[in-house]
């Protein structure tokens, strides 16, 4: 498994991976334009995990608005490649990209596979609150907010 900076050619295979991840609930709603969803405003960097020619995971790092803390975003791993350290390796790459700074992220309460991983990696829970978006069912999920000083 290798971690590399995301290239334009990775987008189509990543959308395929994202579709299978979405069938398990992330993201809660399928984006109208999944390629644009992978490229949110303020993206500082994005990394992919590959195994041979296969793209198996992704993470992004963004500054959502000027003056805001960098934020981990769009972390996902191909469902049948989980539990083997792929997300760990992706987070290593994203955290290495901003040494000495505080980084934040938020994660829904209902995805313990994700927030357990963050807590194991030293991310600190700073609060909880309602999301500013709702699921296709209309339900507003509760988010857990995390921060970490990296590097
Ligand atoms: C959350 C997610 C990214 C984790 O990906 P992953 O590649 O399975 O993560 P890792 O393999 O690095 O770690 C997962 C578990 O496998 C374990 N693991 C890691 N390497 C391992 C290995 N070589 N052998 C056995 N287990 C291993 C880890 O200890 C970890 O266990 P824990 O969560 O109980 O601490 C993945 O489940 C996912 O894509 N979920 C859907 C999308 C999502 O929720 N994204 C987060 C949005 S904020």
C-alpha cells in the first residue's frame, strides 16, 4: 500500500470507491457532483492510498474559510480494505502536511469506527453539536468535534 498526493486521474476511481462507501452511510446523502464534493473550498491537499493500480482510500485537508483552522475532511476507505491501517496511513500523511499547527475535524456520533480511530491517534474531543446539514431522512445528526496539535 502506498500513500501519494492525489492526481486528477484518481478522481474517477475515487468516485467509484465513494459510491461503495456511501452504501454504508458516508456521506449520508450522495452528492449531486461527487467529483466537486472531493474538491471542497479551501483544499490544501489530498492524498490517496493505492495498492498496485487500485485506489483504496482518500483523505483531504482544507481551510474551510480564511482564518479558520485546517480541517481533516473526506476520509474514507474501500469497505473490503478496512482494518488494515489504510486510514492510519492516510491520516499520517495529512497530519505531516501541517506540522506544529492545530487541526480540527468533525465526525457524526453514529460513526464510531471513525471517531475511535481519531481518539486512538490522540485527537481530543472538544464538544458536540448539531450538524448544519440533514440526512436524506430529514434527521439532523449530532457531530463530535475534535482537535489535535500535529507534528
Ligand atoms: C473510518 C475509516 C476511514 C477507517 O478506515 P480503516 O482503514 O479501516 O482504518 P484503520 O485500519 O487505520 O483502523 C481501523 C481499525 O483497524 C485496526 N487495524 C489497523 N491496522 C490493523 C492491522 N494491520 N490488522 C488488524 N487491525 C488493524 C485499528 O486498530 C482500528 O481499530 P479501532 O478503530 O478499534 O482502533 C473507514 O471505516 C471508513 O471509510 N468509514 C466510512 C467513512 C467514514 O466514516 N469516514 C469518516 C468521516 S469523518
